[in-house]
């Protein structure tokens, strides 16, 4: 659906308060055409390295490039293959060299146009090229809009571990146009909903109830509902990031609810077998069962998550993979300390707790109990 007068809404702004690194998230419907004017309102930009993937580029690379050029910005367009394998050392080197060949300098800016993979990769390029370039996010998937584009985590994968190479590099601004979700393939759209559900579980029981009550409008990509869930997700993440930008207090770790299992699933199954949100859905239910086994979470609350994720078309069953490999992958998780597994464990809908020294056998039982019967 192309935005019309009836579907075009006033933009909302969510502020991410990080002292001198503070920035705004501009959320609207049909506001992508304003990207050039938006960027120049934030910074004086003369050269933009516009990074996208070959799927997104077909729809939006030229319109965004033309909008930037209309503001007098020279544009270097760099396109990589879509998918998790592009978050690699080899792709990073290719982008560094191409940007350098087109005369990138310390006054250049990087613009990420795409989903979570592009945001992570382009942000990593911005953070490392000439020791740091200004960076703007234009997320085009639901998952990126509600999660990965906010908070400044950027990085790439190694074959044995996801997101293990990277840094914190905050964008100068994030522009979200919910209208671009109309061209998003169904599977990718549904994948993004897992991160939306996550925010309800970890921080906001009323938001979780709103999702339960609005499953069909969400599946229909209703413009009003979309803008609401994107804005609320961004607000919740901004609150956490503002209090623990670099994961020094442990608070920000709650955003990784389900992700220890999720990242292990992605690693062992091979990057790309599961979309990230699909793996998050499976991982959240594993963490939920772990909460039950530790005696801190009610089975009824696990069932609410299972019911909502199923209604939203997300996978809930654990695939039968090499269990030793799964455990090994979890032991390489970034939350591990001194060789001890730590998990984000739910205590009720709206509250989760970083829990140290979880026994390996209990953690794995929460995994194997998720096998399809």
C-alpha cells in the first residue's frame, strides 16, 4: 500500500538521551522521500557512503540517492548481497577498499539503508573507517526498525560466533518510514515481530497485552498499529540504552532475552537457515522454559508467549541439532563470564533478570524440552 492522505501520519520523535551522543529517531509513514533534507538538518554532509543490499536496493537505493543528491551531497553507492553472510571480514574489507577508492575522508558520512545486517555492517564500516565517520540509519525491515537500528551496537560475525567483532558506535539519527514495510516479504515481516514481542516480555506487560489484542491488525500491517508498535518498541529500547549504553551495569543485557539460545541456533544451523527473529522466537521460549525450571516463571506465562508467537506466524519448536554443538555455541556467548553461562530469565511478563551460573544441564533441558512432540 502506497501512503495516501488517509495513511500518512505526522512523524513521531523518540529521543535517545546519551549526553553528547544523543540523537533522535524520526518515525513516520511516507517520510523516506525527505531523507536528504532530514540528514542535512542534522549535520553538514557533503559526501555520503550509501550502503545497502541487493534486495533493498531494487526498491529504495535510487530514490534515497537522488534525495541526498538534491541536497548537494556526493553519493558513493555500495551494494552487498542480502543476508547474514555479508556480515563478514571479507565483505568489510571490500567496502573499506571501495570507499577509499571513491575518496572517503574524515568528513564523509555513512548511510545504512536496509535491515539489521546492513545496519550492523555499515555501522561497523562507519566506526572503523578513518577511525570513525558520522553514521545515519534508515532501517527498512521491521526487526531493524524496532531493535537493531537503535542503540549503537555494530559489528560482524566470525564463523564460530555471531556479532563477536564490533563496537558501540551511535548513529547521528535514525529515520523510520513504516510504509517501506509494505514491500517487505512476509517471512521477514513476521520475523521482526519476535523482537516486538520481546519488549513486552522484558519491560511492558501492557504492551504485551496490546499485541495479544491486535494480532490481526498487526498481520494486516495496519498503518496505525504499525506506527504504534514501532514507536513503543523504540521508546523501550531507548530507555534501556540511555541507562546502560555499553552494557557495563548489566541492565542492557535484558535486551538479549532469548538471544543466548537464538545465537546458538543461528550458529549451529548455519547463518541464514533461520532469520534472526525466527531464532529469537525459538530462543525466547527456551528462556521461558528455563525460568520455569529455575522456579521463577509460571507455566501459564510461557503459554501466553507460545500462543502469541504462534498467532503471529513465528516458529516455536526447537530443531534437533547437535546438542554438544549448541552448548559449545552458548559457551561463546558474550554474556558468559569466567566460563559460566548467564541467561536473561523471565520472572513475570514485564520483568526479566540477568541470571548467573546457570547449570549447563538445566540450560540444555530447556532446549530439548522444545523439540516438537
